[in-house]
């Protein structure tokens, strides 16, 4: 799966003249050599930090709740109605 994600990212970037020579090794090297260590390639390419949290986020698998709430700005509520026919 990692190979396909990395391939998709590489192919997408290569569609522009600026990144046409980009290789899979370039992506690995970019992430490994980054001073800030913000990303990781493991089973997925993922960010290691949240937007407002200075420390690394550690997650553990849990069962999803029966009801899940998601915050949304008031000016975007109308789009929920359009997309999901709710409200």
C-alpha cells in the first residue's frame, strides 16, 4: 500500500515541470533529512504533529462511538444540507 501511495504522490508531483524528475527515493530522503521531522513514511505517509500541538501525537486504536459529532463553522452548515440532505 505504501508503494501505491508514494507512487500516486510522485506521479501527481511529476505532472508539473518543476517536479518532473522526482523519484520515490527523493520523497524518502526529503522526509528523512527534514530538520523538523514533521512526517513519517511507514504504512502511510503521515504528519507526526498536530497544527497547534508542539509534541508528537501518539494514538491508540479504539472502537468508534455509536454517535460521532463533528464541529463545523456556522457558515458551512448549509453545505451539509446540500451534501447529505440533513438539517
